[in-house]
């Protein structure tokens, strides 16, 4: 990414798949496109709201605008 793109990039929530019962699974992508990790694995969320709160907190910590 160019410096300009990086300056406007932010943490964002994306659906990553579905659980066996069809429940959507969500993840948080970093500005560089990689997934936020938990215990060395991508952190998946069952509730989109929880993923959205984590992304908003990370954006605030890093001074990014979604």
C-alpha cells in the first residue's frame, strides 16, 4: 500500500465463513489485510457486534478512521 492508502486504512469486520449450524462467523482484518490473531490463530467471532466493537477499539487505539 502507498502511504496515502495506509493513512486511510482501518481495522474492519468481514464475514469469514459459517459454523456447521449456519451461524455467520466474523473476523477483524488489519489495515494490511491480515487477520487479527488470538493465541496465534485468527480470532473469529460468533457475534458481529463483538467484532465491530473490537475493530472500533483498535481503530481508536491506533488513531485510524474507518
